């Protein structure tokens, strides 16, 4: 470089930082280290911000796959250049969804910690469901983990960062559910809610243990037909026979249930209309409940969905309409409390430099 003409040396001086910047951007190093925003006491890097942005964006696309045209959003055009309404672009709309979720997650996570709530495996149900969904997507499109996360969540995203944020989010919303489930409205509030909403019928909630299984699709067509439904029915009948023959229900549940309904032990307590699929509502809530006895077992097959349930009835809980009223009133109260915090201490504060690399 000593004998290099001055003009060339000057060009090197200008270009080398630019080249290094491009390299750092392409590797995602900058995105993993630059702060993009702050919520309460936590600072989020660009890639952590992108987790929430693309989580909201991808969920929107999935939910509205069939009506994007009607909504006026074109996936082949930059969100920045499309108007959502007179006041914001589609990019602004997706940012608003992202930041609302960031604020909620931080609020509920910090509230849980301040209340001494201890997170457990049951608080990671959303995490486990989403990870299973991601694996299915990877297999479907032949993607490796690194390619998947970069494709769906932007440059710099890694499996470790994604899983950390997903667990954090899962815990936060599980705690929100916990607060709603344990909310106790006043008798006057419950009475007012029931009068206003005029519940059609009175019913008792139910305590259940469940083995849930899905029909195995045809190997050739990938469809579920009468043969697959018959096989599922025989499987569930076999489980019922084994239970009645003396096998422990929990052993059958652990071996054969996919745990899509109930907790990890297959238990569902004080289940109401909001908690049960249609076929179980018919069998347990819309039937003559006086005929149900503790220890009763039943098999329910939803042929339209290809799902079967082997159910052990463990008795009644509290009045179903009262539980639903408490849940509805609790959701309103908890969200009102968190909403006030989101506009104050938990509002997202953006960092201009980090945000220049976010949501791209």
C-alpha cells in the first residue's frame, strides 16, 4: 500500500468500511447487537424486535390468506408503499401490531415476576405448539433451521434467539390466562353480565380426563376417509376396553394421547362451552347432565375433523354460566389494566439507528 497512488489509497479508505458494513449486515451481526427499542427496563435488539414484527406479520398473512385482496394488501409490494388507511401505511399497521404485543409480553412477564409467580412447563404450551408447527413447515418446504428462521424472521435471526423469545412470549401470555382464570368478579357484576347476555340454558361445568387422538391419513392420498375414521373408532374403543379391564387411565393417556386438549396429564377442570370442541359439548353439556355419573366413560368421534376423544368423566364443577361470566369480566378487567400500562410505562421507545434495520 506504501507505493499505491494517493487516489487509490483514498478509495480504499472509503470502500473498506462500506464493504465491512455490507458483510456485517449480511451475516446479521449488526442486527443481533444494535438496540432497536426499549420497553420498560428491557432493551430489544433489532433481531429481537423482528421476532415480534414478523410474528405479527406472518400470523396476519396466515389468518387472511384467502382475503388479502379484499383487504387491499399485496404481498408482492413493499408494505411501506401501500396505504392501510388515510393515516398509516401497511408497514405502520404491522409495526403497531408488533409493538402492542411487545408491550403486553413485557408487562405480563414483569407482573408475573413481581407477584412471585413461578413459571412451569404448563406455561410453555404455546411454545411447544409453535415449535411443532415450525417443524412441519420446514419439512413441507425442505428448509433447514437456519434458512427457515432467516426466511421468516429476517437477517440475523437464529434458532436460539427465536426460541428464547418464543418461550418469553409463551410465559407472558400464559400468565395473562392465569390472571383471567383466577379473576373473581363481584356477585353483582356476574349477575349484571348474565342478565345482559341472557344465557340460553343453565348447565354445570365438567371435570374430565381425556385421551385425544387424530386419524392417520391415507398414505397415498393424504386424506381422511371412512376407513381412517373406522380405524380411529376401533383404537378409541380398544382404549376404553383396556381401561375397563383395569389399566390405569393416566398410563393410556401418556401412551396414546396427543395432549391437544387438557393439560399434560389430559385433565380438563371446570370445562365450559368455551373450552370444549362441538362434539364434546353435545355429549357433556347439551345432554341430560343428571344422567352423568362420576366414573362414566365415553367415546366421541368428530368425523369432520378426524379427531377422537376417549373421555373419563370425573364429576361436575361450578355453574358453567357463572364461570364464563367471570372469564369474560376478567378478560375485560385484565386487558384494561394492561392497556393503561401499555400507554405509559410499557410503551415502546424506538431507537432510530436500530430501527433502520428492523422490519425489512
